[in-house]
C-alpha cells in the first residue's frame, strides 16, 4: 500500500531531521541505511521489501538535498552490491 509506504518514509525522514542530521555518517547509516538494506537483503515478504525500498529512496533524496555526500558514498556501493546479488540470483532462475 502506497499510503503505508509513504507514512513509513515520512516517519523515518522525521527521525533524520529531528535527531540525526548533525550526527556522524556511521550513526546515520546504522540507524537509517543498514536496517533498510537488511530488509532488502533478508528475503522478507514482498510488501516489506517494497516499503524498505521506498523508504531508502526517500532517505537518499534527503541525503542528496542536504549534500550528505558521505552518507551517499556509504549507501551507493551497498545498494550496488544488492542489485548485483539480485541480478545474479534472477539469472539462475
């Protein structure tokens, strides 16, 4: 449900704006990026993975807007690796 995805992303972004925007990259990544990537990697149900992907997309938009290049640099290779693993797995099917 897009409404649920939007609400989850909004809550996550609010946490970032109100608590994390001045924190170090490792703290932000630990609280925002890693849990979402874990859901995407973990093989949870499709709806959960779609929501995590939507939240991560919205977080990346905020990182770009705030020019948080360290967070973007941290996230990009992990996302790329996730895509590679998914592509490799789909090639086997």
